[in-house]
C-alpha cells in the first residue's frame, strides 16, 4: 500500500512539473516575444525571457520543496498511526 502511495505522489509530482513548464513557456512567450519580423530574439526579449523563466523556476523549486515536506509529514503521520507489529 505504501509503495502505491509513493508511486501516486511521484506521478502527481511529475504531472505538476510538466504543467508548470508548459505554463511557463506559454506565459513567458506571450509576455516577452513581440517581434515576429526577424528570426532572432532581440536583447529586450532575451532579458524578459530570462527574468520570466527565472521567476517560474524559483517558484517551482519552492513549491517542490514544500510538496516534499508535506509528503514526508504525511508519511510520518501514516507510520505513527499504523498499528505496531
């Protein structure tokens, strides 16, 4: 049972990571890319993309840390409430 919970949490974590990256790409592209007349990204667009992606990665790192802490707390609570053998 514990293994299936861990597998589920791992799967949810991966899905969340994919969602965050997809959201980041959409959001940063829409916010930063405005010049479609050339194939190159201009310096202002590059700076905007850097700042935007940095913000998302910092958020994802913090969220991941909190999620891991919550998973450990849930695991500890489950272990504490399990009957002793």
